[in-house]
C-alpha cells in the first residue's frame, strides 16, 4: 500500500500523479532527515554524557535539555560567515552543499516500510555505493577551497582514510548480494528468511567497521579530531556551512545504521519471529500483504532496528579511543581487505556447492561455519606471526617495537584468552 | 518531452564543462570541470536506460579517478593557484586537424547508421548484446560476463589489464631506493 | 527503467534546496562585517609564512590508485553477484581467477612496502 497507490485512488490514473507522488516523497524524506538530526544530536550528547558519568544538556527546554539542539541551530543561524582570504569562491561554497546533497541522495533507496520507499532501483546497493563515493570528493574540495595548509592536509588524510575503507565496504556488501541474488534493497529484505547477521557475521562485522570509518566516527575520527588537527578539513567554515558538514555526518551515520538494519538484520521484516512461527506450525507474518497496518508495523520494526544499530555507534564512540592514522590504514589494507577477499571466495564457492533446494537453516549453518572457520584461521595466522616476531625480538635482545598494526592487538587479545 | 529537455540540458552541461577543462587556466578548476562532465555523461547513461552503467560511472570516474587526477595535479604543482597557458603555438594546425577528424568520423558513422529516415541500416542485425541487457537487467549482464559464448575472455583480460596498471603505476610512482624518497 | 531513475533525477534537482536554505538564512540573519584580520588564514594563531603549499607524500597517490583498481573490480563483480543463482559451476573458476589476479596485485604492492604510511 504505497503513496502512489493512494494517490491513484484519489485522482485517477493520470501522468502527473507520479510527479506529485515523487515530489511528496522527496520532501518528506528530506524534511524528516533534517528534523531527526535535531533529535539525534541531543540523543548522542545525553548518552555519551551518561557513559562519561555526567548528565549532559539539562537546562534548555525542561529537565532533559530537549530543546538544546534547537538552541544550537539558532545560534549557528545567527553567526557570521567568515570567508578566509584567498579562498576559492566557487569551491569553498559548493563543498558543504554537495556534501549534504550526497548524504540526502542515498536515502532514495532506503526501504522504510513495505511500500514506503523512494524508488526501488534494481541496482539499489550499487547506487548507494556510488553516491557515497561522490561524498568523498567533496571532502577534498572543502580542504582545497579553504586556502589553508592544515585544511588541505586534513583533506588529504580524510580522503586517504575514506577511500581506503570503501574497499572492504564494497566487498563486504557483495556477500549479501551473492546470497540474495539481487541488488535491490527490497529484494534483500525479502530474501532474508534468516537474518544475514547470523548467516555471515563476518561480513556484517567488516561492513560495520568500514561504516565506522566511512562516516568518520570514533575510533576512526581522525578526520575531525579536535585535539589532533583542529577540525581538519572544515577549519575555515563558520556558521551554517560548518553546520552542513555536521548535518551530513549525522545523516550519514543514520543511513549506515539503516543500511545495516536492512541488509543484515531483515529491515522491516521479522525473520526470527517468522522462523519461530513456522517452527510451531503457524503462518509467518508478511507485512507487505497486510495493507496500511502492515506498513505501520513494518515502519516501527525498521525504526527500532535502525536506532538499535545507531545506539551501538554511539556506544562505540563513548567507549573506545582513537586509532592512529598509520594504524588505521595498515589495519585496512593488511587485514581487512585480504580477509574480505577470502570471505567472498569462500561464500561464493560454498553457495554454489550447496545444492539448490536445501533447507534454509542448513544453508545458513554451513555459511556460519565457514565464517567461523575463516576467523579462526586468521587469528591463528596472526598469533603465529606475533609469536614469531616476539621470538625474533627476544633473540635480538631488543624490546619489541611499538604496536604497528591493529592486527597485532587482535593477536595479543586472542593470545591472552 | 521531458527527455528532450533533459538531453539538451545534459549536452550543455557536458560539452560546456569539457570546453572549460581544455581552456581554463587554473588546473584545479579544470579538474573540477572534468568531474562535472563525468556527471553529465552519467546523466546520458540514465537517459539510455543504463542505470547500472550510470552508477558505475559515478563510482569509478567521479569517486576514484577524479581523486587520482587531483592528487596527480597536487603532486606535480606546488602552488595552489597554479596557472597554465591553455593554448600553445600550434593552435592553428590543431584546429584544422580536429575539424578534419570530425568530418571523417561523421562520414564513417553515416556509412553504418544513415541519417536519412527510412534508409537501410547495414549494422542493425549485428548487435551482440541481448535484449534483456539493453533493457537494463543486471543479472543478464552478470551472466554474460561468465558465459563462455559471451564476454568471459574480455572479463578475464580486464583483470590482467588492471593488474598490469597496478604494477606499472607502482613501478613508476614509487622511488627506487630509500634515498630517493 | 528510465522511469525509476526519473525519481533520482528529480531528487538531484531538488536536493540543493535543503542545504541552501539554512545557508541563505544564515547569510541573511548573521552580521556581515568582513575585516582583514578576521579573514586571515587560520594557523593556530600565528601568522602564515610563505605561500600555501604542502609537501605531497606519494602514499596518498598509491592509496587512491589501489582504490581505483578495486573499484573497477567491484564494478565487474556486482553484476556477477546479482546473477549468481543462474550461473553454472564453471563460473566459480572464472570469478576466482578474477579475484585472485587482483589479490596478486595487492600482494605485490604489500611486498614492495608500498602500503606503509611513512
């Protein structure tokens, strides 16, 4: 039961009804996003404050500081826009606009509920990746357009990190597409009789880590670390232009949590409840066939899952320290990309070897077993590597070098257990 | 009607930014105009029902190659406001050469796709792409990549080409010994 | 299929409004008193010396290059993944060959020490 059907019922089947439906949907999505960021910023401040054993905003708008973000927005709206001398007029002004545009455009294929989606492209996931990679270029534009050494350096480092972590994100998203046999987001939801989180957890974890790095959140927030490079590529932006970068980051984080919920957790569907129901012999629920009520319940389920993942993002931000830039890039190219390539090959081979028509649970457990196998083999390799290096250092009589790669940390942790 | 307007708009954007790429003094602005023309080409792919190709154009050209070009510019120019002379002393000859190749190309293309209406098209029966691909089916495209009768050899050759590009670029860009860093 | 993408084109045409509106409101509501001291380039409070240029490390270029390679690989792999249900067993070898060739490229870059961040 989609908006277009509703409008067709009211106005009849005329060509301009499509246009009206598209316009309504575009404006709804964009306004929803701009308004929900206000809630998200407040939520983040409150949750991180509690994690740090303090209270957070509690003065503006009642005891819970509910209108704090509104006050911040009003403050940003009345600040002067200082353009640094020598800044390239076109590039300097276009960069924040483009960033928000790219952040908004990806939401066109996000399935909110059965029937509530911007447009169900048959290349949905690929479209998402393309528009995300356009937002990488805007960072470079912002750094360049500011005519500031530090902004430029910050822009370079940001682009190096963003571009590096695109590779495991692209490759990790290949796995659900292989399993679901389609690139469309709605198709992936409908193909998940078991959530892919339990079927290929390694792909989910790798996607989650790359999403953390792509949106520039802790532990990968070197892009804007206040203590490191003084706000990085958006030093010279003031007022609402800075607000635009901030907005784009929050919209991007919400999108990544939504994408995780759709691709790995079943979106607006409830696969686990359906499994339990079929186990007990009852009919599985399918929200797509339940009309308006199904749409509303599906919307609620989707929002619950999206905010659940978003809370994990906030949790990680409040808990973990920042990673050094060479550790970030080493971790990506020397651990994440090889393990992702291996995982793709294993999933592809395994999925072809499983004869079609086997029980979904059997298929899922085989994939799960292969993922656990890959993780064990990797940990074993890292452990041997770490042990060998430690032996060499002991024999050489020198102290072991400082931890070079994040992989070493994992080996240490695995060894300690 | 909508497609006509879109086509004209895309033509103006693409060709206009291409002209800016070639004639502008500031190299960095030229690189930006190149990105705009890439986006225009992606728009053309959309009007031709090739949505996957449009997204691939965005992903590869704007998302990766533009960054590579901008990095290459920054690697070889020290000042940010670097200016170049867009025209050199051979511009007369080059205009003649460009017009001549345009005329030759138009004649060759008109041989196989005649401009006059209702004329016979000799190449019409020679399309190798299936209808399903022409209608935008990505699954059909994927099947043609691994089908032995279709495009598997170019597919594997593409990976060899990428490998050669990677190795070659590392050999060229990376300093030979540590002292040359 | 063009009908689907019309939505995207409409979205691209309308999307600039949403960031432009707050920026324009900011320009209208905020003070506008430019002043050469305020507009100096920010350098932690010190005066800038010399033109703005940075020593460009070749690492940035190498990372962008390896990303281009894997990007094009992804463009080839996505349609194959979407069609995976209809492919025969022989397709695995072709896909594996493709991925392994590019993994060899990554291995070469790794062994050359190119992926270190100096």
